[in-house]
C-alpha cells in the first residue's frame, strides 16, 4: 500500500530535509518507487542536498507553464523529486483555486509511487498545516532544545484540533546525550498526550554529527557520502518503523487518503 508521509518542524535548522533526503534514498535503494516533494515553496533545499539542478520546479507549475508531472525529475534510480525554487514564491501566497488545483494534480500522482515524502517548510503557516494534514502519516522533527519542543507542540495542537489528526511520530535530531534526550522525550510525550488527546510515538533519535554538515556542503547525501555514519545507519530502522505503522483515516481534509473508514 502506498504511503504519503509528512515531515514537519516548528523551526528551521533541525535537519528535517536531511532526514527526508536520506530516507528517500534508502527506500529507493530497496526497490521502492519514491517521490520527494520539497514543500518549502520559497526556499527549496532538497535539490541542493541531492546535488542536482532540476530543469523545472513547482514555480513553473504554479505559473501554469507546465503540468505538474513534467516538473518531476528522476534524480536516482526509483527516486523522483518535485523541486522548489529559492526565493521566488511562497505557498502561503497562493489563492484557494491554485491550491486546490495543486492538490488535485498531486493526488493523481499517488498511484505511481510506493512512498511520497513531503518535506514541509518550517513553522505553523496555515497552508503548510493544511498540506501536512493531508498525509497518511505525520512525522514531527525536533531537536532536544526546549524552544524546538514548544514549536513541535504547536504543530500537533493545530493538526489535532483543526483537522482531528490523532497519531503523530517523533524524530529527535542533534542529540548530544541520548540518555538525557530519552528522559526528556518521555516527559514530553506524557504532556503532549495528556493535553492534546493524541498518540505520540517516538521513532528515532539521531545524534549530532559533523558529517551531516559536510554532506550538505558536498551536495551529496549521507547515505552516499558517509554510509558508515551513525545517522546513515539509523535510517533503515526509521524506514522499517514507518512501514510497520498502520494507516488510519482521520477527520482531516483527506487529500491523498487511500484508507477510508467504513461508512
């Protein structure tokens, strides 16, 4: 069954795009058909991390110059990318008609892929939240810092109360002390579940590593440039946990929803 997975963070610089890029690479290497969508419509990063220069981006689609399927580039075997421009247009600037057309065209692509990974822009802008709400699975990416946890809480609060999303997964990056991070996450999970009435599952903790920055400067993903790094070695386990999760329908806007409740 195909899966649409959103990756969100309340603040930038938490390693979300690095996570999406390398997860997509690993899934593709396992023979899965994967589409990466760079959902930071104004500050695209995935093409840089993959070391590619797409001929088209979402910008030309939104201008009506080309259909969406023509803007998708094959960047590795089994791995496609819908890239975003840098500094040209933000998703929050789109009118409702344009947003709906984009949703419709994306929905038509779903059957082509085993996985669609959405790398959202940071923050709690309304249109970012709407896009995140449409997915099958919701991964919140945060660092162990209190401000990052607070921002992550805000995203889950909006998604749960406005779109009735009840299942979230958590990935913590840049941990410098896994034991301390684990204790913090335990307390954080209790607070989130108690106050928001949601389920929050801890997926993985990624330690801080200098090679993460090195791979970005090389414009080559960690799975290719530093396959023996701790980060790269934890990607398969993350993928397996996501695959094991049951896809459950929720009361959101249902874009991409292939699992429906019996009515």
